[in-house]
C-alpha cells in the first residue's frame, strides 16, 4: 500500500522542481493526493471529482498525471471536450515545457500542408503514400525528399504525442485514434497511440453527448455517388498499374459488376431509410448489407491510393481528377469506420436501441438520415471506459450522481477480482472557497415558460428583462440565456432602441464565437441566445449579470431525448439542473469576482426541488425568491 505521506512528499518535490512560485489553492493538494492514492492502491476504477470554478481542475489533472509518471511510471491521457479548453492547456504547456507533456490538436483538419496548401491528410507526403510512422523516420523522409517533415507542425506534434507518457487531446480525437486502426497505402496498419493506464476526463459531464455524436452515422444520397466513383475508378484501371488478373480477382469477389448495379441496391436502402414508417429490423437489415458493401470497397480504395502515390513518387503530374478521387478515398477511410462501429454497437445491444432521424433542410429540401444507438451507457463503456484501467472524471457539476452513473455505463466497467464496493464509482466534492455575497440568485416564481404558457409569459418577462438591462446594469456587460433562437430573436426584435443596440444575437455556433469576441472587446454589450451555459469564460467586468429566461429542458420533440428518458429516467431532470448550474457559473470565475443572476422561468422551482441534492450548498443559500 502506498501511503499518503509518500505521495504528498512526491507532489511537493515535483512542484518545487517544475512550477516556480506555485502555491496550492485550498483543497487542491488534498484532491491530487486522493486521486493518486486511489490509482496506486488499485481502488475505484472510476473516480469522480466535482470541483467548482476556481478550484484549478486543469492543474489537478496535470500535477496528478506528472507525479504518477515521474515517480510511479504510470501513463495518462488528459481528455478535453473542445478546442477552447485544449488551447488553455496548450498555453500552460508552452510556458512549462520542462513538464514534457505532449498535445495534439484535434483531427488533421486543424493543420495545413506547407507544400500544397491542402488539409494535412491530403498533403504532398500523404499523396506520396508515406505513413505517419515513416514520416517520423529520418532515413525515410530524406530518401523520399520530404525534409519538410522536420518542421511540419502536425508531424512533430503527432510523433511526440504517439510516444509520450502523458498526452492531451480532445475526446473526439481520442475516440477515433483508439478505436480505429490507421491503415497505410502498403496495407499495413495499427493503432497509432498506445493504451495508457489512466484517463483524466475534463468537463466530464459532456462525455455521453460527445460519444453519441461520434457514433451516430449520417447518410445523404450523395454518399452513393462518391462510393460509385471509387468503384468506377478501380474498374476502369486509370493507371493500369496492376496486371489484369489481380484486378479481376478483386472485381470477381465483389457482388456487383457495375457501379450502377451497386447504386440500384443502395437506392433501395435509401428508400427504406427515408420511410418514416419502416421497422427497426428493416433499417438494420439494410444497414448490414450497406456496411458489407462499403467494407468490400476498402480494397479498391487502398489500391487507388497506392496508384496515386506511385504516380507521385514517379514524379508524374497529379491531376485535378487524381486529387478528387484521393479526397474521396480519404473521406471513405473515416466513413466506413463510423458505420462499422455503429453496426457493431447495435449488434451488441439490440435493434430496440436503434433510432432513426430523417431531416429535411428548409432551404433546398436536402434530405439526410442519421442513426443513433440510444444505449449511450454501452457506447461510453465500449469506446471510452474500456480503454484504460483507471479514469478520473472532473467537472464543476456532473448532475445527480445516480443519474450520471446510469448514463456513463459504469455498470459494465467491472472487474470480477474487485469487491462490489470498489466496482462502484467513487465521487468526491471539492467545496467552493469563493465569496458569493455579491452574487445573489433572484428567482421570479410567477410566469412559466412551459409549452402551454410560454407565449403569454414571454410577453410579461421581456419587459422584466428590459428593465433589468436598462436600470440595474445600464453600463455593464452581461448575458441572457434564452433557451432557444426563437426567443432570442423575439427578445431582440421587441427591445427598445437603447437596449437593442447593446444586444449581440447570433444564429449558430460560428456566429456565437464571433459575438463572444465582440462582447469581450466592448464596454456594455449583452450576449443573447441559447447554449451560453457551458464552455464560456467571462471573468470580471465581462459578465456582471446573467438572465435565465427559460429552463433549458431538452426538447421533447427530439426522438433521442424521448428514448433517453425511457432508458435513463433520472437523466432528464438531472441534465437540466446541470445546465442551469453550469449557466450560473459563467459569471463568477475567480475569488473576488461577482455576478447577479436572475431566473425568470417559474418552472425552475419544481425542477429545483426534485434535484436539490445536485445544487451546491453555497448556491442554494444564494437563491432569493421574488
């Protein structure tokens, strides 16, 4: 058994050698000690830390991972929910290079080839068929004349990340890298990143949603055209690189003689999938046949890439047609993975959990069909929890613990050699040390923004909002969390001129990011819209008031929401309260900071009473009913 004194000594030793002028915040060191002891003494596989804003969650993860590596040879991944949080970690690492922690920024689309200006996965070296592993090798890159690999940002970051004992990346990148082998043009491949002992999961309340999105394949009719292009390219043997006999063997094993035959079958699948009345078993049978076809196309795709790389290495001209087919082949490499993983998930759960969503775009009647596996707990276990022996989950709030455990799939992540108690997740709460005396939460228990009453309630509440903005916070910045774009627009359209000119309204995530930047540079603007409750850091004067117009219940019109309520009954109220707590936390970002919050939807009270244990004690004391 490793004792507390030893771990605490090693933490102090690490900090003194690596973090100049660093002092622990209250409760921070104790939390790190507890995390390390849990792992070294082989206790709970899933350890949850609820730590409020200002408690230093990022440093808890970094110091824990470094001490485990430096003193106990334990390896880790630190996973983050988005690039905004990744950049916060990256900025810290740039200032502390001696920590020797690697980081990789999302997928290859975040990097650009210096030679041809393409996304790095379509870079000049990839067209030449060089694997990532070969680009790490000095002799190989010099033999093929790719000295640029020495200075390539992505190659260097990936090389370091693949060999590092501690690496920071997004959940999305981790899920892809750890669940899909990266095949090279020579037909060989494997998992580029080795499994590590521990996963540190930051903003862990986002995990089920992220995993759901990663394993929810979407199809449009244009996908068939791309697959047919792969077939035709191989069938026509544009480069005539292979002997006819080898090509014929592959073609003879394929169930279709022409791409039109293949497309005819795909259209049959499409007609089934776009039929709202089709049964789940019908959709699943079409899916199995479809996945069988696209998997067989993999041999064609690999040979096409080999043909193009041979042409590139022979210094022949790469035409626009070559580039087009290479990009389609690259698209295919990700495409089949999503379908195969999803089919496997349904196969290992049941078609009862297969959910289909048909979407028709308003502007051009464009149809897309997405499939989801509503058994999210299994998805999280299969593709995330099973990738390491120990997981540390960090968030300002996870919601209700029972609801979180239920949705995260901890029930699957058990070891027969452990006791029943140790197979359960362990949850600890770090108390807040902030002074919230200037940050009351005023709750107006009068007008309900439910489906039945929302239009009438909005008529009254908009004037309350205008009054707050114009009298109490006329010269200060804040935000209004509207719950929907519809109410954001109505609030803006009906606003008096002096308030309207302060409002920053957006439509979509890209516009939101732009408006946040505008807000940060302004003097008295007000951010107005939905999805303002997570992932936004507005310290000090950037947010002195928050107005929550509508309790952010997940939409009951969403089929996935209905299924999750059926499967995980505690999830609905728990996740909604979690969103409110996260939303309130946007305004108080450090000790001494302050922000006044107004909750105007009377629906909040019944929600609060049903999930009161989720709300930190300090937050409960701040609520003032008016």
